């Protein structure tokens, strides 16, 4: 082999090596780009799948939260209605209690004194280390003070029972007989003429009699 042939062979091998390196780099870059693209697409698909799953879970939790909120609102409204009914019944009972046996300022003072003694007992128990007894004494004190407050409110809003007027009128204008020991008959002036419509209930009849008697009294005074 001549020297020019050797140089030519060397140059050819060098060019082939350079071309191989170039093609390797081009292939490596193309493969990397393709791999990155495929990886990004797979990652995007996986993220979208996870995101859709999280969105579905969030929607389910939102639905459950809305249902719980509706249940809570319904329960709150029921509790409010029951509390109002309870307060109404309590006011009625306090009014009846005040009408039957009026509560005095002395009763209120007694309840306050009991509350003060319970507070003193709670402090004493706490000083002795009997915290359970102290808490119970404070609980009783709160109840006593609440009763005292209700006594004060009952005194301020005490009203006679609505039937008291009817009973008083019946007591003043009716006559009773005792035919035998097991029967009492009560006769009362109805002050109703035949043209009047007879009320279906005794309470209504009593009120009609009171109203008509009052009207006749006004007419007599005017005459």
C-alpha cells in the first residue's frame, strides 16, 4: 500500500468516524426528544387521571357537605321551634303558677341567698381540693340563679288565668243545688233570648252572658 493510499484510507476512516458520531448525536437527540415527548404525554395523562379522580372525590365530598348542612339547618330549625314551644309552655306555666300562688320579693331574695351560699360552698370545696363538689355546687348555683331570674320575670309578667273572669262571674251570678250527694246542679242567668244562637260550649256561653249583661248595664245607665 502506497503512502497516498494509506492517507486516503485514514481520511476515509476519519470521515466515517465523524459521520458516525454525528449520526449518533442526531439519533440520541431525536430519541431523547421523542422520549421526553412520550414521557410528558404519559405524565400529562396520569396527572389528568389523578386530577379527574380528585375532582370526583371533591364533588362527592361537596355533595355530602351540602347534605350535612341541610340536615344541620333542619335540626337547627327543629331545635329553635322546640325551644320556642318550650319557652311558650314555660311562660304559661309561670303565669299560672303566679296566678295560683303569687311569688313574692321574699321568694326572689331567698333564691338569691341560696345562690350566694352555694357560691360560698363551691369556693370552700375548691379550697379543700374537692373540685367535683365545687363544680356541682356551681352548677346548682347557676340553676338557682336561673330560677330566681324566672321568678322575677314571672312577677313582671304575671297574668290571671283566662278562665278566672268566667269563674268569678259564675260565682257571683249562678245558683247551685245539691239534689243528692253525688250531683250538683248550677243555674246561671244566660241573658240570651230565643232568637240568639246558643254557643256550643259552656265557656262561650259564659262569655256571651257576660257580654250581654255588660251591654244591658250600659243601656240601663244611659236610660
